[in-house]
């Protein structure tokens, strides 16, 4: 191979690497935060709503979710206290065009148990990192990522706003 041919090949390789770099998302492009400011004009709920967090722009895998609540309905720093009898079960769901919402992961505000995540404190991250995930974490274009609040017993009311940070990767 001549020097001239090597220069042409190097130029083509450089162009291809540049194209791959330009089309590869950065870490910042693979996560986002959204705020749920209010629910139905109020700031407190005591029954379980479903909140849509994300509309998949293409095939993606949900890698994680962190939430933070800004305020508390109680005193003492906890937004939602932990309890094995009066607790919230937060379920990440895949919203399908058929109208069904299969679970992808769940955590509770219980003290113990397989899904236990403990109390949710104001202005502190509460994470799904230790949740058991299933195959429904893979979203197709147009699928929704939803968060369902499921009430057991008489847990602390949830006071919004809530910020949710979602991590995802193309698949």
C-alpha cells in the first residue's frame, strides 16, 4: 500500500469514527429528570395514582429510577415513613398500546421484605437500584414508562412535587 493509499484509508477511517462518535449518545443523553408538580390541582394524595414519566422515543431499556419528594405531610424529615403494615408499593410499569401496564420492577416503603426500600425522606434520593427487574423493562417506540402508587393499609399521604430521574439505554 502506498503512502497516498494509506492517507486515503486513514481519512475514511477517521470519517467513520467521527460518524460513530456523533451518533453515540452521551451519559447526559441517556437520562432525564421530570417533575410531577401537582396531581389534579392538589399537592397531596392518599390513594394510588398512575403517573406517566416517559414516552419511549425508540427501543430502549430502562436501567433505573430515582425519585425525590420535596415536601412532607408529617414532621420529622420523612416524606413517607416506613412500616410493614401501612406502606406504599411503587411499581414501574410498561404502558403498552393495548392499554395494559405490565410491571417491570417494584419497591415498597416497608421496613423488611423482598421489595423493602424503607422510608422516603424529603429532598433525598429513593432508588429502584436494588429492585428485581424483568423483561418488561425493554420499551418499544411509543411505549410508556409509568409509576403506579399502590396503597396498603393507611400509609402517610404523598405530598407533591416529586422529581423522577430515569436512566435508560438504546437497545
